[in-house]
């Protein structure tokens, strides 16, 4: 009778290797399951945040009225709700962090057509000899932390026709003041955009709408006492002081129909949108 071949016993090293491989596979599977289950949970991109939010991109955004053309454009440093009828943004929103104020990216000053927009896009020639500046919504000065963010700030979907006195005056003054607030409060949420009447006056071959007014809303939701402030500007050269232009965020929502910072917790959203706190914002 032939002898039965004895099965070779696996060595302890081999058994350990197989055990480690199985453990690794289980860990990978568990990690993938966790990612899938928590794909919608994005950590805040801020310093010293005091609460957690899902979809930080949405926390930075506003809710566009349903009767208005709206194309969402996600950029490196900001988000745009683009209006194909106006060929302007409905709003531009971004988060500004203290650590982003010291970047090294320099201004390109190369305004460019945004080929991602639906319909006929604005062209740099539309602004030529129009009497209006190419006014940034998300300012280039807030995008120094990334060359790509800086370059994208010159896309015309982030630009609106502004009178020179506004663009180089109070609008620029507020941009510089916002950077001071970001340095003080660690992180801000900012949304700004045009207010356009119907029918709108236009410039250029592509009929870019000329806004009658502009708004900017600013929130500091991560500090111990969350607060917010807003500003309304006429699109003209002569501007009163920023203190005179300051209003509540609630009042801008009523004028524009836009719901700002809707993804913040209700208790914080109500507090920052209904109060002004002029003294705390150092507008004197």
C-alpha cells in the first residue's frame, strides 16, 4: 500500500505573514467603509474652530433664488454662483484664514474669459473703454496663498463692472479691512456680489450687465461670540464712509433674496445675521 503523503505544516512565519495580510485587508476594508459612510463630512478649513460643519464648501456659500440663473463654479480659493443672463456672478463666496494672508503668489493682472461658464462668456474687450473697472469680487489680495487661486481670481466670472471711484475707493478699503479682521479673528466667511435691476444697462459686445449696487457680507462664526456685518454700495464714484454703508446681513437678504450662510447652525446664523456690532468691527 502506498504511503499517504503527509501534508507539510506551514511554518509559524508563514502563518504570521498570512495573519498580517488578513489584518491589513480588514483594515483597508474598514477604512473604505468609513470613507463611504462619511463622504459628506468635510472638516472645517479653519484655525481653532469651535464646532463642526458638514460640507464646508456649502457653509461658505449662499442659497441662490430659484428663479435666477445659477451655475455653480468651484475654484481653488472661492465659489461662484454664475448668472448666464447677466454674465456676472450672483454671488462669490470664500473662506479667508489668518495663515493665508502671508502667501507669496504675485498678481498676474491677466484677466481671462471663463470657458467653464454656460452660454456666451464675458470677454476682456467688453470692458475696454466702457468707463468701468474690472472689479474683483473675491479679491486677488486674498489669494496670495496659492498661484492657482491667484490666477483664477482674474477669471471674468469673478469680475463685475465697477466705477473707478468705488473699485479703487471704499471697495478696496473694505477688502483691506477684511484682511485685518481675518488676522484678528482667525477665519472669516465672506460673500459678495452685484445687485442688478431689470432691465439692466449693459456694456460691451456681449452685453455685460451693469449693477446698480453691490453687497458684501462678512461672518466670524468660529469665535466665542459669533458676529457678522454687511455693506451696501451704490455703483458710483462718490461713496460715504464704511460706517454709513454698514447694515445687517438680514437686510441684504431681504434686498437680494439670497440666503447667506444657510448651512451654519441656526443659533449662530441668527446671531450673526440680525446684529451689527459696529464698535467691534472698528469702522471708525
